[in-house]
C-alpha cells in the first residue's frame, strides 16, 4: 500500500515582501534609496550634524579652500565669499530643497486626486472646465509659468512652493483622471454602483486605491522635478532669499567666483545632481516593482 501524497502549500507572500523583492532586484533603485535616505537623515538632523550655523560668517576665513585643496578640517568643504561654511549650508540646504520637493508633491497629489476623480466621475461641465484649465497650464512653459506666479506673489519659499505646485498639478490631474476612467468600466465598480454605494465612497474608497500605483511612481519622480524647478527659481533670485541656504540660491550667489573659488559653485551643483539622480533611480525602481506587467517580464 503506497503512502498518500501530501501536497505542500507554499507560504503566502505578503504584498510588501513581494514589492521589496521586485524593488531590490534593481540595484540602481536600491542605491538611489540609500542616497535619498542619507540626504534625508542629514536634513532631519541638520542642527546636530552641521559643524557651524549656515549663516555664521567667519571673516578671517573668506574663500578658504576645502580639505582636499589644502584647507582646514574646521571647514571641510571650504567657505564662501563671505566666510560661511559651505558644508553647513549644504546640509541645511538639503532640508529646504527636500522640504520644497515633498511639499509640492503632497499638495499636487492631494489636489490632483480631487480634481482628477471629479473630472472622471462628473462628466460634462466639470470635466471640460477642469481639463481645459489644465491644458492652459500645460501650454505655458513650466519655468516661465513659475516665474510668472512668483512675480505676481513675490519671491519667497512659500510662493516658490505655490508656483511649482501650479506648474506640476496638471500631470497628477491627468494621471488620476485617466486611471479612474479605465477603472469605471470594470466589474467591481459596476457591482458597487448596483449595491448603492455613494459617489464619494465610490471615488475615494473603491476606485482610488486601484489608481495608486502609477500615482506613487509619478509622485516620487515629481519630487526631483520640484527640486530642480525650485533651484532654478532660486538661481534666478525668485526663490529663497539670502541668507537662506537653498541650493539654487547658493549657485546664484557664487557664480561670479567660478574661477577664483570653484568649490563654491561645484558643491551645490553636485548636491542637486546627486539628489535628483537618486530620486529618479528610486522612481524607476518603484515603477518596475509596482507595474505587474514589468514584474512578470
């Protein structure tokens, strides 16, 4: 008599474990995550990590070179044209630049969800008005529109966030609207409508969770775009105002010293470059991990 065959059921893998398994296969995405986490920790603990105040001036050490060019360890990255520690300003600048990127992303995503779902569910006048306004915003070059908004409101960090939010809002509205419209014809939505689910519950509880995957990817990539846009406004003198240690403003303040003290210009540019590239690598990994088609391939 033969022994009965016992079938073993493989353990169920959690959704987070499946996501992390797919995400970790992309080495560039993991590297980007490590770099972003490092910069975020520096920004979070800036008062304890930075060796000096970002606005303190050391007049006896004006334009002191960094350590690798023969400078002192008291100012590892050197000092700028008025004697401020470049390393401290870079660390505090990470707090400002990441803060702008996160603020723009959160506000844009929130408004994009509301307007995108409204235009998908309330076809007719609401859809036409919302989408034509978005088309008008997209028709204007992003930097020109941001400059126009800041010129009207006045240069400041808050107005920079508002201007960049206006610039990047249409991409979220269009993305949510397209994803919601594709979900409306599916059986689970029709079943919810037949069951008498209210419109708000249908929008935000039934349909929205199934639109989050592309929205999360776009939000991650949108942070880097917002950082670049804010740096451009700061470079033009329309963003953070002196002596605020914002990376774009640091580039603007030091561009005339590109030959005499090149580290003052190079280091903020490298900070912007490394942050944007790391966030984009992380966003690519999120796209690959959250897209079922790419995961199967």
